[in-house]
C-alpha cells in the first residue's frame, strides 16, 4: 500500500525521452524499480516518482511495462496463461532490459 506521500503512479523515462506513466503496483514487480522507489533518503526517484533510464529505448521500455501489467494480471491465475509476445527484432534488447530491471518470469 502506498504511503501518504507516494503517488499511485510512477513515471519511467526512456533514453529517447518518452515517458510512461504506470501504476506503482505494476512497476514494483521490478526488483530494480522497487529498490529505487523504496530507498531511504532524498533520491529523485523516491521523492518525485520519476525514473530515468539512460540505456533503455522507448520501444523496449514499453514492452517491459506491458510485461509488468501482464504479470500482474496473471500472477495468481489458475487458468492457462496466454503467451506473451515479443517481436524477434526486439528480443535481445528486451531480455537485457528485463534482466537489468530484475523482472523475473512467473517461474523465476
């Protein structure tokens, strides 16, 4: 649950300047983002709820955000989980970003 000074949303900014405003709950599925937003101290990420990713392009950050929502939707599902599509031309960059952001799969 969010503290009084925490917004329900966080802003993620890609290396090419695109901003994604997503639910804090979805973003917190990333271990890296969770650590950035939960750290004690007066870091910009903690105080403003904005995280800048210098090495992640918008097309990749968008796919990672979609995955967090996908994961949140099916996290405790007892039904068959549909396949999450990643275009082959973005597979390597998406995997690298997911690894950096500590975005574990359902079985990981």
